[in-house]
């Protein structure tokens, strides 16, 4: 594969002489040619920028050197063949550069990368280029760099390592196609017990036992747990839900019980890991218990809308009731939001929904939660609840209340 990089900082691309990519270049697998944009200027000061028409901060790269540089790159193509490179233009507003794009690009014989600086390149250069070759504006990610060179380094490395023979171990590349949208599992090497200045850190025993099926299961669990914690967006693409208004909220019926059981088990699992020996009712309930609960409380369930007015996945729930024997207290609880939809204010809005259903006689709201789940306690405090001193109604819990206003 050939890659032509145009930049005002050719030295910036020096790292491409190192390591596996440097080796690939010496082996002739990868032909990287770096061009200095200033070589295509004609004035004494080798000017490549000017102030923006229409005003605004900073400078813009001027079109003439870019057009000449790109024409030069095209002119150095293989003799006779009317080949042109696929031009990549890194920019903060480009299409996301992904592994899938790297794979597609690795199939192409010739790439060119136009590294801008300042506020970017005069838009007419894109028109000039697009009339001569395929052009794609790409972005490394949602953060702001000072120019396209770091993107060029990343692109050449990500694409280059997919070329046959660049990464020695063929298995390493095969595995990637089996990743299935999950993050990688944690890796360990010797020593099995590492004395970290007095703290002995052990490799998980399952990796030392020689049970390959058990290792595979453990690694898969690790990948799921990591993905849920770090990249929940990979587990369920549910970005269209911005708030409670995007969901259908209604009172639960026994038909909702199976999904409610699944959701409460999913949502209380983190608590099981830190609660010690306290029983966690939402994790111990059977389907019949959940159905029975629907009779003792008013439970609301929120679903994502599906195609044609149908209803989709059950993603959140809350319940409330008048305290038995005290019509002035409205008990709320079982507030859950599916892990992939947390952080959108759904829980807070759903709790407010449950509070607004309290009858006239209610003077205060009450909720009970595990004392080990600090984040939940903080959430209820933000919703106006205050801790009731001492042990909660159930072992290992705290009660919180707030007056109705
Ligand atoms: C190429 C110049 C610097 C910085 C305007 C944009 C507010 C425009 N993932 C990536 N981030 N940044 C780049 C990148 C940056 C570049 C160039 C790539 C050439 N720059 C520059 C800021 C602006 N700015 C963001 N808005 C929120 C306005 C250019 C990149 C890649 N790939």
C-alpha cells in the first residue's frame, strides 16, 4: 500500500519509521511518502495561511499550495494507469475513524492524507480534490487537536497493521474480527503472585488452572462487565432516549412482571457485590412475588417506543403506595433504570412521576435504600430527600423522607 501525507510539519511523521510500521516500510509492504506543503508555495515567505473571509478567529490554509501539492501527488501515480489515491482529510467535523473504516481502507492500494492546521483548509480545496479523487473527511474522536498530523499517524498505524505481514502473529488479527463489539478482557503474565512492595497481587486462579472452557467463560464475563462499565453504548444502542418524555410510562400489569423481574435483577446486581450478607429482596423475588407486588403497590413501567406505535423494551420502573395504617405517608421505591439508559435523568423524572400520584392526604414521601449504595443515597438527596438517622426499616438500609410541598 502507498500512503502520501501532505503537511507543513514533515518531521511530525517521523515516528512512522519506528516499530512495526517502520519495519513494514523497509520491507516494502508500506510505501509512506511525506510531502512538505511549503514546497508548493511560490512566495518568499512560503505562506500557507491567511485570515478567514467573513471574520472569526485564527487563520485558514490558502488553496493554491494545497491544489498544487495534491496535483503533484496524483501525478506521481503509477505510469499509464489512471490511478488516484483515496484522499483522507482529518478534521474535527469528519466522519468517525473506526476499525471498520481502517479495514476498508486497508483494502485500497493508495491513500493520501491532507494534514491541515490552523482553523482548517479553504473549502475550495475539497472541491478541487473531489473532482479528481474520492475524498473522505475523517475525525479521530470528539476532542480538538491542533492539526491533522496526529490523525495521520493514527490512521497509518491502524491501517498499516492490517496489511498482510505487518503484525507478525496472524492470530492477533483474526481474533479482532471475532470481538463482537465487546471490550477486551484483562491480561496477565508472570509472576502468578507479584509482591508489589508488600501487597501480593495474584493472577485470577481460573487462568492458572488449565481449564480452557472455564478460562473462555471467565474472559467473556470480564468483557461483558467491562463493556457495561466503560462503554454501555456498545451493549445497547439506545441513544434516542434523552429523557422520560421519549418513553411510554404506564401502570404495570402482570403482563409486565417477567421483564420487570429481569430488570430488577440486572439493576440490583451491583448492590449484591458490595452489600455483604444482607438479603436483597429484588434479587431474591420470584416471578410470583413480583406479580404479588403489583397488587400491593402502584408500579409504573417505562418502555421505549417501537416501530408503528408498538412498545419496546421495558427500561425503567418505580412504585408507590400509601403507607399501610398511615395515609399521610407515600412510600416510594424500586426505582430502576436499565444500565444503558442511566445518566439521562430518567430515575429522577420517574420518581417525580410516582410522587405526583400520591393522594391529597399525603404529607410526606418516604423511600428506603441500601446504605452501601452511596450513589443512590446521593440521588435521593438531590431529589430533596433527607436521611432519617439510625438504621433503616430493613437491615443494612437507610430511610429517607421529604415533606410534600
Ligand atoms: C485536523 C486543523 C485544528 C481546531 C474549530 C472545531 C469548535 C478547527 N479528532 C480531531 N480533533 N481535531 C482534529 C483536527 C483538528 C484540526 C485539523 C484535525 C486541522 N485543526 C482545528 C478547531 C477547529 N473548532 C471544534 N468546534 C467544537 C470549532 C480546526 C481531529 C481529527 N482528525
